C-alpha cells in the first residue's frame, strides 16, 4: 500500500452497498438531514421528530427486566448482553414499536431510531421485501441525522476491577457506520464536520478515513463516483 493512498474503511462490497443505499434514501426521502449531536426532553418524541414519524400513528411498548443484569453484577460475574433491544411489528395495519426500557440513553436513542426506521421503510414497496431490510434500517438513521447515536451504540465494552461486559447493538459495524457518516457528510458538503467530536474513538477514526478516501476518489461534481451511478441493486 502506497504512502499517500487513502484506503476505504470498509471492503468493496460494503462500500458499494452503503453508497447505493444512501443514494436510494436521497432519492426517496430527499436530501440527507443535518446531524443531530444531542437530544433533550422526551426521547421518543424527539426521535420521532427527527425520523419524521407522527407519534400518534404508532403504538409503543416497553419491556425489559433488569434482574438478570443486576444479579450478575452483584455477584461480580461477567454480563454479556445478546438480546434484542427492540422489536417492530404491525397489528391491524398499525405499527407497533417495542423498546427495552433498561437501555442506557445512547443505545435507547439508537434503538428507537432503528425501530422508527422500520416504520419509514415499511411504507416503501421498493424496500419492504429486500433481504437487507434490517441493515438498511440501521443505515436510515444516518440519513435522518441520528447516525452519531447509532454508531456510538454499535459496540460497548466496559470493565472494572471485578468484571467486564460487552454489548453489540444493531446490524452495522463501526467501520460501516464510520464510512456511512463520511458519505453523509460528503453529500452535505461537510468536509471537516464539527460533529465528529461527538463520535466515540473507533467510529471517529473510520469517519476520517472515509472522508480522506472520498477526497481522493470523488467525481468532479463533488460526489463519490459510485454514489453518482444510482445503481439500487440489492
């Protein structure tokens, strides 16, 4: 690898999928939204606003029992979470969003955004039946400006003198979020986005690598070449 090359933080297949999917979102939902750095007040209402979903049109369910986690920590044991943080379904034609109420603020925001992404994508015939529907729902949070929360929640590791814990959330990796956020910034004309400081270390590194890659491989119009093709293959 040459000294002045700018490798993409994801492999070619992931790069193509991210670029094509963001192009599709831009076509269907309009221009990528400004990145949200923080949320105040009622989380659900705030995320609904940014995902452009009317909260009156959906049913919300809360679930989650902290017993298992509390008992493990009290005994000084390792706690590894593998359960789903949220669920989406339709009952009588009405969207139902279920969310684990025990989540910390960042994964809670990411989970609500993901489930509301189902609401947005479920209305589109071009996307509803795609095999990559779940990762597309994660990627949609980036388009609607909530990618910081999704990226920071993608992987969590904590450790103290008695135990360690890990949690993975969602369907995209940290490199994929980093490159998706780089494409998002590029499409918005943000070459040095100030909001990058809000990202955890890994996603921030991948974002910067992605922006360097795009700076070297952009088309004359200012968009990455693959994004300009508009090929919406699955």
